[in-house]
């Protein structure tokens, strides 16, 4: 009962087998080009498949990480009833948010690594911002900021502004007639 139909034989049916992209196509090249080309990574792949906008993906991931860290830090601050400048809030917030995001990304080992990294980086950032706060307050409270003479944007007082308008009227008389 076996009929040798040439249409159904294995040799007659040959499906094109595509090789999966190599490690460098999947990871190395997009990582190197992430900040340089927005969505142009598709030009390097052989299959011309649509690639996501990598910088937008990085920005979204950064926003998720920052929101998670800041949310947990504020939750810890409210729970502990502590002040804004307590660095223990940053450490605990970093541990919990890192453990949560690390667990989603890399399992139990990732949870441990991420929690240590988030606690370290978050606490260091908060410490640096607390140390720089007095300096930034002094800069903000300055009456005026003097710009260098060569700087293209200048802050003009009333006399200098009147002088500049008089020069412009001499240089561009046609514009002054159209304005009035």
C-alpha cells in the first residue's frame, strides 16, 4: 500500500532552515550600537527583522528601575517614620527593590546581586546629593551669575539694551518700519 508519490517524499519537500542569529548579532552588536543608532540595528542582521528602538527600551528600563527604587525608599521612609536625609532608607530601599527586580531578571542569585548593587549605588547617590545640597543652595541664592565676555548669551541691563536697540535701528531700518 505504500505508494511512492514523488510530491510527498522527503527529498522533494525541502524547507529552508534558517540558522538562528549568532551571539554577536543578538547581543554584542546591538549593545555597542544602542546609543548611536536608534532603530538602525536591523541593517546589520541578515534577516531584516524589525528591531525595537533600543534607546527607548533602555530609557523605559531606567524609568522602571528608578520608579521601583524611589517608591520602595519612600515606603521605607514612611514605615520607619524617619527624615528625608536618613541614608538607612536608601540602603533598605535598595535592598528590597534590587531583590524584587533581580528576582524577576535572574532568579535567586540575581536577587542577591541586584539587591547589593541597588543598595550600594542608591545609597552612594543619596549621600552625594546630600553632600552637594549646601553648595547647590548657595549657587541658587546668588543674586546674579556673571557670564564670561566671550559667552554668546549676555544679560543686558537697561542701558546696554537701549544701546543695542539703537544699533539695530541703524543696521536694519527696513525691519524697524515693518514693526511699527
